[in-house]
C-alpha cells in the first residue's frame, strides 16, 4: 500500500476553553486535543481538577514525589495546556470571559446554573461571542424535573437502566444489580460531547454562528442501552440480568475450561456448526433444538449445560488455537496486564509514552482513532497545575509581564 500524504491535524486552529473537571468533560477535551485543537484547561489555583488527587495510584517522579499526578487525572488530560485562574473572583471571571471571546469552544460540566453567577453561562458568553460552541455536560440536562440535581456515573448507571441488565441472573450465586467496572456513562458522554461539538463546528461553517450543546449523562446512558432498549420498545420484553449471556444470541458468553475461562461469541449457524465439529459433537448442529439461533435461544439452558461439559475438558489456549483455526470467534478473559502484554495490542501501539516536564515518560493509553492522512498526535503530556498560565495568557490575550505580575500579586492566577 502506498504511503498516504500527511495533512494538517483535523482540528488545527480550533481553540477550546475547557472549564470541566473529573472525567466526562475532560475526556471530551482530550479527544478534541488529540485531533489537533488547542485545548486550554482552566483550573483552580492551588487545587486544580479534583482528579489530580484521586489516588493512589500516583505516578512518581525520580525523587519519589507525585504532587498532582494521580493516574485518574492522567487518563483524560493529555494534549491540553493548564491555566490557573480564580473563578470566584470578579477579576478571574473577567479574564475567563476574555478567553471565551477568543475561543471556538467552551466545555463545562457545572451543575445547572452554576456558571450564571460568574457571568460564564451560555447566554452570556454566546452574546459576547456569537460564533462560540458552548457545550454543557450535566447529569440530567438543561431542562426537565431533574435538571437541578447533581449527576454521577454510578447513580446514572442505576437510573438509566444499565444496572438492571448487568450482573448475575436471579437465582444464581452473586445475583443482583452491578455497575460496569469503569465509569462507562462518563466515557460515553465524553465521546458524544466530542461528536456534538464537532457537528456544531461543522454547522458553523454554513451559518457563521455557534450554539449551545446540551449533554446529559442520563440521556447518554439510555441511548447506550442500544439493543436492550430496542428489545423492550419493539417487543415489550423487559430485559433482565443475564450475567455474561446474550439476550438474542446463543452461544455468546463465557465458558469454563480446564485451566480457566474463555469466551465464545458465535454469531451465526455456520459458526455454530464449526464449533460443534471442533468440539467433537457435529450432531449438535443438526439437532432440531440447536440448528438455528432462534432454536438455540429457546433451548438455551439445555445447550449451555452440554457445552460446559465439553469446554471443561481442554485448556483455554488449546480451545482458542483450535477454534481460531476453524474460524470460530473466541478469546480469553484477560487481566489488564495481559491486555497490554498481548502481541496484537502491542502491534497496534495501544500503550504510548509521552514526555512529562517533571515525571519523565508517562505511560498512557493511545487514542483508538486512526486517520490515515491526518493522524492523532500526542503533543503534550497531561500538564502540571498552571504549567502554561503565562504562555496561554500571552498568546490568547497578549498580556505582558507587568500585567501577569499584577494578576499574580492579586492571587487571581
């Protein structure tokens, strides 16, 4: 394949003022930064984003100090410049308004109305900068009876239905609702926010005007129910917890092996027939109870019991080698250390190292978007608190040394 000519980063020239904290908002800002935007993260002097102290674990420097480098913070804040401004002070509010007048995007995740008292809300900033794309991330959105409530990922996983379909089935050991092992609602909201912001920027090229983008964790979680929501809306079927089983496909779950567990993800009748041949039971694919997926779903309990009696007879590696050779989708259940040791994961470069000003090389997870002509670039490690305050205020607002010194003397920066 011929090499693709490299072009400028997709969002080069876009200025993003990131007023968000914790995960959903910062993740959206990181995605925009990875795509080339100039993302300026505004933080509280002396404290910064809450997640800077959400450890252990921390990443230590050569002297064993970690300061503000909790692993949680590192996961969502690369390709940003950190500026410290005291938003509680009128002078700080005025400074942020000036930055917003230079920005293309403002990203925030304060509670409903939380920024209005500072004069940093969407109506105020859009009046000052009509081309601004102002993205608000809240738990429940800008309207509706719950709008004023605080929203947290765990809470939303419960309210949004995800926990009702996650966990062991009733009657099985450990049955009961479970949250997902990562803050999935926050992650999905950050990704939706990045998509919506880019859509608003694209629309601005036609209208010349920005707009307010309203992202709610609850909305995103409900949208993320995907086929489970559709099963209910279309068929009136109320999904329940099924452990690792699939409501519409069989066999599509974990199975015990002689030395652990593996996953079978058989998506059609042809793959099932191939599995049966490898398992030494070709007759199963011709059995009227199991020949088609609808029949396998109807006879799930009987079939799974029979499969487990066979899968337990061979090691995981033996099964995977045989099934992959036959074209049957399968895989191990890896710990995270095994994930990063996997040769395919390594070949795809999903662990990266970025040079940090005080910590040396910082290990991070790569952005999974691969653009052939304008690839993601890792220009900046997650910043130290206030690392770029002077640099940004000089570039964006043309402040000089005397003005910066006066702001510091007043403890605004």
